[in-house]
C-alpha cells in the first residue's frame, strides 16, 4: 500500500466485452442480408404474379376453348345428320369449364330472295360457347370460331353452287334452331338435345338470280365463306349479302328443336350470376336510350366485387353514361337493377348492346373464383 502502486483491474475472460460487442458489425450484416433476400423474393413473386399469371390464365382459356371447339364439331355433325335425314334425334354432352353456354333462338336473321318465289325470312338461332371473349358458335349449319382478330367459319354450311348437265344449280340448306332460350355458366356437363320438328323444300327448274342476306354478329366470317364460293358479296355492319346469278335454286329447310337436358355435375357450380336486358329491341325516336338490365345472384354462394359493363357493337359512336356499373356485394338471391343512358353521336344509327357481369366468390383462398356471364343481346335502331 505504501509503495504507491495501484492495482490493475483485468477483464474477466469469461465475461462479455461490451465495447467490442458494440463495435462488432457481424449481426447487422446478417440482418441486412436477410432483408435483401426477403425483398428480392417478394419482388420475384410479384413479377411472376404480374406477368406470368395472365399468360397462364390465357393458356388455360385457350386449352378449354380448343377442347370445346372439338366438342362443337361433333355437335355440328349431329345437326347436319338431322338436317340431312340421317337421324331424327341426337344428344350431346358438353363439358363447361368456367365459361358460358347459351342458346338464342332469335339470333341470326336469314333472308333468301329469288325471282320466282316469295322471300323466305327466319331466325336461324344459335348455340354459343364463350370463355373470356373466345367464342365458338353454331348457326345455320355453320360452325364459327371468333378469336381476338375476327370470326372464321371452321365447318362450312350446306350452301354452295355446282354444275349439272344443263347448267349450274345452287343448294341452300336452311337450318332453324328452335326452342326456349337458355344460358348456363360455371362448371359441369350440359346435355343438349336436338330433335327434328319438320322440313320443307323449294326446287325450281328455271334459272334465276338469288340473293342470300344474313344478319349475324359474325358477318365477317360469312362474308369470307361466300367470297370463297365465288359469289358477289357485300358486307355492311353486321349484315352480309351474297348474290348468285343464272342458277337453278334447290332450297331445303329444316327446323330442329333445341333443349337443355339434365346437367351431370362434375363440380357443382356454387357461384352463378344472371344478366337480362329488359329494354326490348326495336326502333327508337328519342335522342337518348334508357337501357335497363336485371342482375341476379341465383347461386348458393355470396358474391363480391360485382360489376356490370355495357358493351355495344356498331359502326357508329355512342356515349354511354357510366359504362361500368359497380354493384358491389350480392348475397344469394339478391337482385339489382342497373340502367344506362346511351346517347348517339349521329341522327341515323344502329347498334347491338349486351351486358357483361363479373364477380368474385367469397373465399379464403388466395385466388377466389372469378365469375363472368353475358346477357342477352338487343338491336336498337334510331331513326
């Protein structure tokens, strides 16, 4: 004690060096590395969801559409067997996969004019499959596929001109699909029953000029077919006219009743929306059109984020007040009436209107079911 030396306090070797720990950056580096890896993972997943998911969804739709095209080829064969007298009744099962199948007996107006016979006018009717704007339709014995860039006849109708011993003859098979309209969406197997009602024919031995007029949403596909047949063809809006000169007509007409049989459930649809345009087709005099539609949740599950969109097909321009109508949540059995004010830009015009409804199923899954359905179509002419 008297020597003046002070004891030196040595750090305990088994303890914690607080100063060294504060200066050590190893732990900080580990945390930063983990954050960077986590951020990169989130960005990668987001990019996959943003870019890859739409591609996968489109590929799934393309496969479903291709499968339904093959099924419609068989349905087309059934219709032609009945029209040609090979059969009187056929049954065909069609497998829906998140899409819509509809029968409209009032679609596709066909008019046949000859020089020696009264004009023949009737609604051919159509059976149509729609999956996200990819459409395959059967009308008047023709199978039509509608892609993003237009419509094409993939299975030809029995309308053609050929030569006999004296000259040329034109064969025209008119097939009317009749019955109660229906529309089915979701998943499952829908049974289509086709049954012959009656047939009639008109045969002439005199050469005449013939005009075939078809009013159809797929007029471009019909026009392309008539052009390949060598007919003088013109198209305007949704109407195509084909003229044949100096030919002997053979016109055969068949009425086939279409009905929907009992569906065979694969995965029973839990979500279902229907859309019906209440405004009738016809000529309007007023400047604006008030178009109304009734949206119904007739499924057994609630729907959310329900949106109704009004679309039109026309060579004229229209102003639609609130084209997208947000309905929101719709419980089972709920009904919502929506309306639009449609204003034309010119005094003489016409257009075809339809309503598309989309909704989301209430589910705890990451990707709840998306449901879409389209309404009936109306044609409005403003004079």
